[in-house]
C-alpha cells in the first residue's frame, strides 16, 4: 500500500502519479514485465500497421487455391474460399482486442465502482449487495450470455455488454476486498472529517492507494475476457462471416486441421501470445508489489 497524500505531503493527483510511476518501474524492472511489454508492443504494431502490411484484402476471395498450405505467395496459406490467411490474421487483430478491452473497461466502470463503494460503506449495504454478487457469480457465464443474446440479438456491442455483465461481479468482489483493506486508514478518516462524500473518497483516496491491485486485476481480467469472447466467436455467437476475427478463423479452419494445420495454429498462437504477454505484465506487478491475494486473482 502506498503512503497517503496526508502522510507524504503530496496532493491526490501527485500521489496518484507517484503510484503509477512506481508501478511502471516495477513492470519494466523485471524480465517478465519486459517480455510482456515486448509482446504487447508487437501486438499494438500489428494493430496499427497490419492492414498496411497485408498483401491482400481480408475478404478477397480466390486470390489463391482453396485450403492451400504456406507458399511464397501466401505465407500462411489460404482458407476454404481462397482468401489469404496472413492478410486475414493481420486485419483481425483489431477486432480480437477491441471487444475484450471495451468489455473489461465497462466491467471496471460498473463493477469496480460498486466494489469500491460497498467495501468503503460496509454494514448492511455491503451485506446485501455482496449476496447479490454471490448470486451472479453462481450463474454459469455462458448461460448469462445466451440470455443476453436471446434478448438483444448478436452484434459486437451486445457481446461487449454481455461480457461486461459476466465479469462485473468478479471485479466488484476483488475491489471490495481491496477497499476494505484501506478503509480504516487515517487518510480516509481525515477525508471523512472534512465532510467529503463517499464517491469522492473512494475515487480520490482509496483508488490511488489500491492502484497496483486494480492494475493486476484489470490485466488478469482482460485475458479472461479475451478468451471468453474468442470462445463466443468460435461458437458462432459473436462475429460472423466474412469477419477476420481470430476466433472465427479458428472455427473456419477446424475442418482442415489435418490437411492444413497452419490455418488453425496461426490464430491460436496469436491469441495465446497476447494472453501470455498481458499475463506476464500482471505477474511482474504482482511480484514487485507483493500483493496479498494475487495468487487467487490469477487462479480465477
């Protein structure tokens, strides 16, 4: 836990900046963090430059033979419609990252605020809301998504909202526990004495002091959302043809996994590399800050 603004002589913005600088140093100062950042940087380059580097359009049919293996003209081969797999992989990086990222942000904006508030307020409010969270956690995620899709239809926006609904309770539970660990500190009591409202206290005083926990939870939760959304796309509940989403590429290539295995291996490795990269960054932050309960966070 970091020092409070009152104890360090810094105002809240300066204290928050100091926490994030310390967090950045902890990630860049370890091998795991540097490897994770390198993987993430490579992925961001693919997002930015992929469409420019792609030799063909992602939906261009018949640019090569049907289900052909790697060649000089098509480095990863072609799919069942003769589309270049490398081009589709490069174009699909944006969709595979954007939807999970938006879902994770929404989950933190909703579940995170709820967790901070009930962890700070405590008492009967905490007990009632926590039981509601436990009920939501007991529901199978895929069932919750199917209910949302049945009610709202299938689209990228619906998938974002459905994934946010699934993971908001999990975020709330983690941040509730982190908030309870600092809710009785002197700087919180000082803010209460000044007459600040609960929302202002949790955002200005609590949140900067649990920033490492929030960072690790966001990184770990993103990998879970990434795999979850990819699974939905693979099952045909998310992106639809001719999208070049990596989950959809896996679904399209499953019938040719023996005759053209690279069509399945390439998107699977790309998804795995992104998840591993983010996980390594979270692991570096966990080890550097010695976060209590970090093993539990990464085990869920």
